[in-house]
C-alpha cells in the first residue's frame, strides 16, 4: 500500500512522464523526412539547441551523483562538474564548427567521409553503440534509486518505466520531437534543483547557520590526499572529463542539427552558460548535507541526498512537496539523457544494421517509411540491451559509471576527431589501430568496474581512472600507425579539411557525403 508520504513523488513522476510523452507526440507532426529523424533537418536554432543539449547532458550523475560525491568525497569531487562544463570549452575550440560543416548525420558518417573507409566506419559504429550503452546503464540505475527512495518502489521499476517512456518518445519523431522534450526538461531540472535549494538555505539560516561536521579534515582538499595515487586519480579524471565530452555520441549528434558552423559555436557558448548556472546548486546540497545528512552517509545512501535532504530539514507536507519537485527533476534527468543516447545509438544502428534488414524484408528500398521503421526497430534494440544489463548488475555509483563512459569516449573519439579535423596525415589504418587501443584499454577497464572487479593500490587506480594512460596511448598509436602507413592517406584529405575550416560566410556550403 502506497503511503501518503510517497504521494508527491508518485504524482511528480506521473506528471513528468505525461508531459514528456505529450511534448514528444506534439513534436511528431514536425517529423516527416529522414533528415527530421536523424538531425531535425539541421534547422534547430542555437538557443533551443543549447537548452536541448543541457537537457540531455545533465544526467543522473549531474542531478543526483555530484551532491552525493561532494558530501562523501569533499571538494576533490568538484572536478566532476568543472570537467563536464570545461569539456564544452575544448569542444568549442577544436570540434564544434568543423564537425557541423562535415555534413554528417553521425560520428561513423564523419569517419567514413574523412578517411574513405568502411572499416573505420564499422569500428566507429561499434564504439558509438558501446559508449551509448555504457552511459545508459547509470541512467537506468539512477531511475531505480530515485523511485525506490521517493515512493518505495522495487529498484527494477524505475529502469523499466524510463525505458518504456524513452522508446515511445524516440519512436514518435526522432531528433525533431526529442529536441522539444529535452529543452523543456533542462528548465524543469534547473527549477527542481534551484527551488528546494533556496528554501533549504532559508531553513538553514533560520536554524542559526550551523556548520558542517563529522566528515574528516580533508573534506575541503581539491586533490585526493593519498599521495601519488591520489594525484594520478585526480588528473586522470580531469583528462577524461575535459576530453570525453567531444566524444560522447549523444552530445556530438546535436551539433549536426545546427543550421551552420556559426550556429554550432553560438550553441556551445550558450551551453556553457546553462551548465554553469545548473552546477552552482549541487554543492549547496552537499554543504547542507554536511549539517543534516549524517544518516544518509552512515547508511551508504549519499546518492539520494538531493531527494532526501528536504525531508531531513523540513518536516511535514513542505518537505514532501520539495522532495516531489526534486523527484520530478531527477526523473526528467534520466528521461532526457536516455533519450539523447538512444537517438545517437539508434541513428548508427539504423544506418548500419536495421535499415538493411528492413530493406531486405520489405522491399521498400530507401523510402522514408522504411527508414522510419528501421529507426524505430533500432530504438527498441538501443533500449533493451542496456536495460537488461542494468537489471543484471549490482548497484553501481552513478557518477563514477558516467566518468568511465567519459574515459572511453576520450580514449576513442577524441583522438579520431582531433586528428581527423586538424591533421591531414591521419590514415584509415591509424584510425582503426588507435580506436582499438583506446577502446580496449578504457573499455576493458569500464566493463571490469561495471561488474564489480576491484583491486588495491596502483592497479586499482589504473583500473578505476584509465584516461591518463588510455588517452595518450590512443593518440600515440593513431599517429604512429598513420605515419607508418602514410601512403594510405586519402587523396581527398586536403580538400576535406579546407571545407571543414572554411566559414559558410565565404560562400562554401557544407560538405556532403557524395563529395
């Protein structure tokens, strides 16, 4: 029997679910062509696109994980929000506009157009799916944690609900409709974090502004205090977060929706502002948690600090209403990020797998109807596989799992994009070798972490934070093999790079795959 205390949380989840499905269905009327499904016909303006990127980027790790990590781990954990935000600065400088001018639909499209190799495309497709699924698991886990805390539901209920809602939304209209959903969800998440924080600050002030206690003297240290291992772990995390953003498929695909390269840059600047505004608030919850959150720390439930803090600080209906609002924001975080990831994975699966299967069985060729069918089939696959993994693996740290996804992205797509955009000497053999080195290194570490493998000392540090060795390894292998196979450099590489770096204002249109 559902208790009255759980009612606000349940109503919040239902409201977010209904609003998400309604907006997605409304957006369906704008989705008519293949380009609508994949890149919203490249007509999304910077402000709307920035809100949508903020909606999908601010995941379970941002909404729930950061506050809990700061509460337990201290100021060292601030590198997570700093890195997630600064990653867009790197993306702005190195990747955003040239990638938009490539004319690609997906990262594998870009890889094939740049290097003229189906093998590089296949390797990129495999990695997009792998990174997407690795990132989806903590979203589903976070949904389970949220519903368990808010309404007492079994932990499997949250992942199943998020999976069903995301499948319905993505199938409705692809990128075009999901853009409106994610833009709405950014502002919902900001409101759900900001309003309770402001109220709780007033409560803290009325209590006489008590100081935090009980979590050790190293809480304010910005670098982990275990000597060389702690220093390594901190810098490895920074590398993963700074360089991983540009390699996340659900982030990169949104830049293909801008009208031009200038729009991509303006979008990135707006995203930086929106992320900065959002990330002001998780540290507030962590600081208040030092005063009121000891029960959560003792029970090992720091991940739910954002949801439980209102109940701990404010008794009665007021605390329950604030918890309901926070629950709505958390659920929006899972839905929006999962939607973006499913769109990215579905786009790759559609182009490389399901479109061929649908074409063979329907005889429809490349018609819009067959593409839509293939896309919807791909969306179902993109959700079911990580959902099953989520239900099978034990409880994992949300923010740490997302950090591993960043490490894999930084070790694979970051070298491919940076060298592919800025170095004419990149070859198909070099790209495949670098993707394999980075993917097997960071990806293997991520899988071992996901299934609970643990080690002590340096072995544990290298396993839990692989970016400091896997990213340089990927760059070195990709560059070294390219130099050794210089004769395989594509003949069109110089012309391709000229087009990537030529502003549209000079009268050069975007490069198409045919070119």
